[in-house]
């Protein structure tokens, strides 16, 4: 018998609950500490909230321009000139309702039915369903743990005459690794040789702890006319619910991307756009957040280290990953995560849930560090005690 859901797209009816919803749901049910889904517990910087409140009472609350407030588009361009040395103007920037919408716009504007799109596993869970909904096929190329490096031979082997684009998430969620200069040059070479568009999800660009400034694939030779760079104020300012993001591309591309945006959300709340424009102009705000997150990251890494957990190398994002096999824990990541949340009261994300394609590694779990230090200390204590109970202490 046909059910109401059978009348809907199999791209969505076939999808399980996302791992983020599942683990957050389990955390809520059991009152566990949630180091699964990535969001800070602390409020965003006061100056940012003040700017939004001011905009609420002094600015128009009607539809802002479809491509974004000119002031925000200018602020985004100035921010990237200051932070990454990019030479952008207002016409390169389209403001979206979060990076998620930006990814959707990019895929819908670039991909045609029947195309193939290279997606690197592990991948942020938005990419593959959106590629499929656009009528194209995601072709998964694995990044191998523990360093999650790009493998040129595997990328080249995955290319076909139908390959239209690659989606590059750098820095990488979930692993927190950063593409090397050689990787960026290699990805750019392949994109140019095969006339590919690179959809560059760089939402973690400012959440870096290696003291290096982010290098965008957009800045590689030949990429100016084929890279679409995506950013998120939610990550830059630790305000994930704000959902203000943007697409950056050559003006001719940006004009077409704007058409995809026009028929998805059309626009983004103007009060938040005003506030983000103010925030981007003030380097003290990201600096303060960087200090806060450096401390929370160190607390998690040191705590795990002292409790004898093996942590994979990482340089960016709000995440750190435990290597279960190297720690001597014989459980697979999904079992570990399910048991940990129920038995120890700590929610994590099994990295295999963000993997499609063959040979998913099943020995890595992701933990979010942007939490108060006392929360991290309590979570690490629970992890260590639970592990002792497993007989591996
Ligand atoms: C790689 C990546 N892309 C996009 C997003 C979504 O960003 P936004 O909240 O701005 O839609 C996230 C959020 O975690 C992410 O990790």
C-alpha cells in the first residue's frame, strides 16, 4: 500500500535521521553532556548581540536586497582582504541564510542532471543528498586517517567525462585537519585540467589553532574563475543559530549563484546582516573568540591525553577526534558512541556516520570542545571512568 511518504522524493525518504539529531536526541533523553553536535554553550560576543538589537530598533525589517545588504557584502570583501589577502569586491559576494543554503545554491547552480560530483569522505552530511536532489551522482573519494590527506591518484581515478565539480571542505569537519599547500595546488591543478568547478566550503577558516592564516583554494592559480568559496558568520562568531552565510565567486558566477538563492530563500534577516557587517569590521571580536576556543581546545586535548586517549592530529574547527583502535578500545565507533552516551553520559559523533563509499573507518569518534572548561573537565572524567570499566584503563 502506498503511504503518504511514498509520494515524496526517495532522496529524502531513504535518509535516516542525521547523526547529529540522533546523538543530540539521546543526550537530551539521558541528560548527557553533549559533545556531539557542534555549537558553543556560551553566548556570542556581546558587541554582536548589541549590534543586532540596535539594528532591530533602528533599521528596516522589510526584505533587504536579494544579494544581501551592500554594507555586508562590502564588509565580507574587506574581511577577506584583511584576513586572507583576497582581492574581492561587493560583486563577488552573495549573502545567504547560512552556509547550508550557500552549499545548496552552489550545487543547484553548478550541477546538471547526469553529472558527477567528487565528494571527499568523511563529508559534512549536507553535500550528498543535495547533489542527488540536483539529479547528479556523488562520487566518493576517501581521505585516509589518521591525517585525512588528499590522494591524487584516487582523485584522478574517480574522474570521468561527466565529472562537473568537486566539493572541498577545508578545514575539514569532522577531523579538524587543514589541506596542505601542496594539496591545494594539486586540487587546483586537477580542477583546471578537467574544467571542474570547486565548491569550497571554508566555514571553519577562522577557527584555526596552528597560527597560520587560512589559504583559500580560490586563491590558487586558475581558480578565480572556477571556485565558489562559502563562509558562515555562525562559525566566525560562534552564533550557529544566526544562519548568515555567503557565497563568493567571480562576479559573472556570483550573478548566477544569486539566481539559485533567489528561488531558495531570496533573502536573509536584515538585522542579522547589519550585525554581522559590524562584527566583521572589528578584529577584536574574532580575537576574543579565538582565545576562548584555544583554551577549550587545550582543555579537551590535555584531558584526553592525561586519561591516555589517542587523539588524531588536528589544527582547526571546534572538534577533536579520538582514535579508538590506537587507544586500545575494541568497540566500533557507532557502538562506542551509543554506549558512551547511555552509560557514561557523554554524547559524541561516530565519524563513520559521515562516510559514504567503501571501507569506512570505524575507529574514530568526534568530540566538540567549544564548551565551558568545567563541562569539558566533567566529560573527560566520565570518559576516563567509563573506559576503566571497559577493562582498558
Ligand atoms: C563543513 C560545514 N559546512 C556548513 C555548515 C553549516 O553552516 P551554517 O550553520 O552557516 O549553515 C557546517 C556546520 O557545522 C559545517 O561544518
